[in-house]
C-alpha cells in the first residue's frame, strides 16, 4: 500500500539523516538535506506545502487547499479565523479548531526556540565582552 511505503521511506530517511549528522562533521549537510525531504515524502506533497503538513490533521490535500487559498505558512493558518479555515478546508468546526490550535502551538514552539537561541547568543556576546574588558 502506498501510504505504508511513504511512511517507511520517511522513517528510513529520518534514520539516515540522523546517521549522517552523527557520523562526522563531513556529512552533517547530507543529513540536513535529507531531513528537508522527509515532510515531502511523508505527506506526498510539493515543497511549497511541505511545512503546512507539519500541522496535525492537515494532510497533503488540505495543505494544498490552504496554500491555494493564500495560507502559505503555519503562521497564516494559526492566525486564520476559524470560519474562514472551515470554508477553505471544507471541514467541521471541531477539526478546524484542532488544526488552528496545533498551528498556534507550532508557532509558539518556534518562537520559544528562537528566544532560546537569542539567549544563547547573548551569553556568548556577554562572555566576549567580559573577556575584552579584562
């Protein structure tokens, strides 16, 4: 069955990407490249809608509908009014709510990750400033 093949290919791709990243510094870029294809393999979608398939309950067909209606990113889905989301995806309010909440959670997760990265960079800058002052 095609669905099982896609899931197996995505799973194998994930394992190979992890292997490449842990193998050595020479192969990290290959792991990153493979990782970028995993959502496309798993969702069976083109590159432009692959990020949207990261949202639970938003598979390839729904992601394509959302993209074609102007919802090009996870943030767009997270900020879309529920009534509009229901109309675009042709779904009920319960699934629309789940999709919107999941998209909002992904946006919050991304923001937290960015904040953590900024904190790490600030600590590096603070250490460099302290060394320069000595």
